[in-house]
């Protein structure tokens, strides 16, 4: 946990470069979750559904006394943020980086995760993506009402296991619809998915989004 204890709380996953949230913590109480565990059991992997993950995040929020909080996630963290936003009314803001709220390639990402698990990689991500495979995306996203922000590198796309995962192009394709639904949308020229590892670019975007919507209690 970093930042002033009486400041608005921002939750995020702590798999970023060292010091990633340092400047954000000058204004907000940042709670970075070291999650999922580095070593997971088969039992944990089998239970790693969207429902389970969201329940664990809310338990952390309870533990730090955050009745309400903002969520920032990049890539898988953004996928989780969307699920969190439709399961609780406790979000003060939602910031999703590196994943399109509309047009998300869940089947393709599941195929990549499942192939990795079959080779002995992380099995829990395959469980997670199976749990959201039939998620009614457009209907669910249209019901998110907290302040919401999506950003991505304009060139964010990659091919894995023969599947093309298109992030920036899909954000661009759905930009007008997202804006009609109340999303703030930013595409960052000159970047692909590596944008998530650039706090010098990402944190100013977050601060610009959060400043008008989060206020000290």
C-alpha cells in the first residue's frame, strides 16, 4: 500500500516494473495486489474463475477499509476490471488498458491460454477465460455506469498460437460506440502492447482521467 491514507483508493495488480505506481501514490492510496500467487496449486487453478477472482479483490478492498475504490488494470487486469464493474457498485472509476471493452477476443485468448496450459504453463488463466467465454459482453458493458476509461497502443496486436489478438485496432473500431456509452477513449501512437510497461506514459493518462472523478472524502 502506498500513498496518503485519507486519499481515494486505487486498486491494481502488482506485476509492473518497480516503482510503477510511485507518482500515482502522491495523490491516491494505491493498493497493489500481488495476485495471482506465483505458485498455484491445481485446486487453485481449477477455481480461478471470474467470480472467484472478483470475490478475492473485494475481500482485499474490505481488508484495507476501502468501501469504494477505483480499479486500474492492463491486459488481463483490464479483463478482470470489466468483470468487477458488473459485479459490484463499489467502483468509483474503471481504467482499462490494453484490452477492448467491446470486441474482446475471448475465444482467441482462451485458445492461447489453453495451449500454454497443455505445455505445462499457467493453467489458471485457461480456467479464467473459460469462465467468461459466453459473457454477454455488449449487454454487460452497456450497464457499467461508473466513470470509465480505455486506452491502448494504436498498434497493439500480436499473434500467438496462430491467433491474432487485436487490441488497438478493436479499440479504434469501437471507439464511437464506446464514447456513446460514456467511455473516455485514448489511442497512443507509436506503441503496441509494451505500452503497459511504460509508467512514464501510462500514469499521466491515469492521472488525467482520475483527477476530475475522484475526490478526497
